[in-house]
C-alpha cells in the first residue's frame, strides 16, 4: 500500500473480506452447534468453574464473542440464566474469544495461507450446493475459514512493511516512546478500532498485522489488544439498553469486568510484556521485543535486502534474516499468548467477586419501582449474527410468555373466590393489563420470528419458526380465554347469581384441572431431556382428555339439574360460560403442547 486511494481501498477490501469470512464461519458454526448450545446452556450451574467453562465452550462453538455475549444477555433477559450465572459465563466467553488470535497466528502467519485457503474453497463447493441444510452449513464454515485466510493473506500483502517506509516508521516511532501516555493512546486506538470494524476478531487481526509489519513495538501492540478487549464489551452494552434491567446489568458487568482488566493491565503492562516475551523466547521461536529493535539497529539497505524473498544473501545475512523472521513470528505469537493470559488472569482475579459485581450493578442500575412487566427477551435481529442463535432466545421468550399466561390465570382463579369488591376490581384490572401485554407480545414475537425467517436458515430452523409462530398464537388465545373467564366471573358478581354448593365445587374442580395443565406446560417448556419431554407430552394429553370428559359430564349434569328444577336456567348461563371459557383455555394449551412438540427441541 503506497498511501494512494487505491492502496487504501485495497486494504479496506481485504479487511472486509476477512470480516465477511469471520461472519460466514460463525453463522455456519452456529447452525451446526445450535443444539449443542442449547444443551450446554441448559446444563449451567452456579459453580464458578462450570460457568467459566460453559462460556468458553459456547464461544468456541459460536466463534463470535459478540454473538455469544449478546446471547447471554438475552438469556438473562429471558430468565434462563440468573445474573450471577451470567457473570462467570461472560468471563469464559472472553477467554474463548482470545483463541481467535491463535488461529490467525498459526494459519495466517506461520503455516502459510496458500497451502490451505484454496483447497478449502474447493472442499466447500460440494457442500454449498447440497440440498441438505446441515451440509450447506459445513460448506459455510469451510468457505468462511478460507475467506478469512485469504483476507489475512491480502491484508499482509497490502500492509506496508516498516522497512520500506522508514519516514512513516519514524513518524509512528514518535508516538511509541512517550511512556505511559503512549500506552493510553494505543489502548484508546484499540477501542476505536473495534467500534470501526464492529468485530473484535477483525480488530485483533489488524493488530497482528501492524505488529507483524514492524510498525509498533510489541508493548504498544499489547496496549492495542487491551483496548480491543475493552471495546468488545461496548456493542453488547449498547444492544442491551432496550432490554430489561437484568439484561442491562449483565452487559454492564461485562463492561466493568473488561474495564477492570484494562486498568490493572495498563498499569502492569511493562512487566507483563517482559514476562510474555520470555515465555515466547523460551520456545526458541524468537524474542518479540527484539523484533522492533532490529528495525532501528540494522541499516535500511540490509533490512530491505533480508526482507526480499528472492535476494541472494551471505551467511551472515541469512542468519540475520532467520533472526528477523523468528522475531516477527515471536511477536505474532506473543500477542496471541498475551490476549489469552490477560483474559485468563482477569477471570481468576474477578471470579471470586462475582456476587459483588452483581451487587454493584444493582446499585448502578436499580429496579424501577413499578417493575418491568413488559419486556421481550430477544434482542434486535441485527444484534445476533444469525437467526439460529436468535431462535434460542425466541424459545425462551415463549417460556416467558407461558409464565405470564400462567400468572394471569392465577389472578383469574383468585377472582372466583374473592368476596371483597375492592380486591376483585383490583384483580380484574390486572387481568385486563395482562391481556394488553399478551396482545403486544404476540405481535412483536410474531414479527421477530417472521423477520428471522427471512435470513439464511437451516431446514430445521425453518420448521421451528413455523411451530413457534403457531405456539405464540395459541398462547395469545390462552390469554384471551383467561380474560373471557374473568368477564364471566365479573358478570356473575354484577348479576349476583346464586350458585348451589355443587356448582361451586364443580367450578373449583375444573379450575384445579386447568392449573395442573399450566404446571405441566411450563415443565414441558423448561426440560431438555427427550425422555422427560415425551413423558410430559403424554401427561399433558392425558390431562386434556380428563378435563374434556369432566366438562362434558358437567354439562350433562347441568341439563339434568335444570330439568329437575334444582336451579333456574338463568343461573346456569354464567355457569356454562365458565365451562366454555375453560374449554377454550384447555384447547389452546393443547395446541401449544402440540406445536412445541413439533420443534427440534421437542423432537428426537
């Protein structure tokens, strides 16, 4: 790159190709591992070590720290993870994200991109044109990895070497020797780099290229990495702002965790740099610190000569070239090692203070007095890199929706036995508010699932979306049935309809059966084991049959009682209305069970 517009665009295009490769690879991996992600997160415990390992494994499966962090924030919002659990998961995600540097350093700098990238393209083509979505996802992973390596290769070719631009090198050198001020400057540049590229992985690649080209000493490169690490926490924090307070707290903890690491690492950067350099030098590759020094100690003509791949060199120059290239690779590996050790050390330091981080975030972001009754658990579609992971959040949102319907039914059932008029009116008002919330949730969830269906999905994910849409509609009908049931209770109250003891007992029996149906549905939405899920589906179907038989017998009994003049027909009007609304709720619950059984999560 010679400083011209064409050179700048060449570098930008190569960087864009790398970013697209990262995105394509991440999406493919998420499609392939979505089932694993479900099981890994569902097995989450409160154990700190397990939380860190879960975050690490999830980051490896997804290959995108931003997508994984956003997913964790969404799960906190959806109440699948507690805030305390999310803290250690996020710590593990940071460690997993640092492994990208090793992949790029090994394949892009050491092994040689030409040996692997084009064969990977050739291998990906048969998969990409397959009719099977699983095989197409494998093709996406292979093609994404090849595009990433090709992008790194082009970036290395378009990145000007310091030895050939000594005037620019001297200019940059002025910013590298201002003590702690230089460290702060390059850390800030790292933050800005992430905000510009919107990818911590791409930002890390740029850092590796800049340091590998000899533009900055390894210490300043490590300061850039610290800034990149801090900048990686900003997009999830911004994306969490529309979410509920728990999700915002999770994103804030991630930001605080990275900010704390930034502070102590910048203060200890010099000794940490020497420690990492000694560790890399001990492997025999070279000395990362020595690389930048060679640029100032060796004359420009010699540096240019040993940097040329076709130059004829003397034994002394060959030895210098070997040392030069060894120090270059040591710099690249030193950056990757530093990134991993930095996040690992930060995790070890803060893992024991997870409860205090949660308490501090609660003070920084207090709960609103009125609570937050309506908050959808999913993030905006653009916040997650692929709908495969977004569907996990939609799946949890359906559970949240079902919980709200169950709470709404609990309020409605309480209205039947309430004798105090003030309590009844207060409860009835809450039911109407829940009905409004239910309508909004149905519309927003349906819109979200519809938008997700417009993205590239596996066949299984498309099947899931259709079943989820049907389940959401059924849950809205459950809420409608609860509202109608509350109206029947209110009508009976206003008309002061007297029921005989048997009628009250029958209504209570039906309401108890419905409560059991809600409990079974919530268990079904929570469990992950197929055997347990099949058992709950059979239990739900058996409960539906028992309730239907009970309601039919009660209708026949009502006709007989009216005929025997135990009570007037007018008394039975609200009674039959209650039975009809309970039947509507039960039928809608059965439809949720059936649609949920059809999803991949509910099928073998």
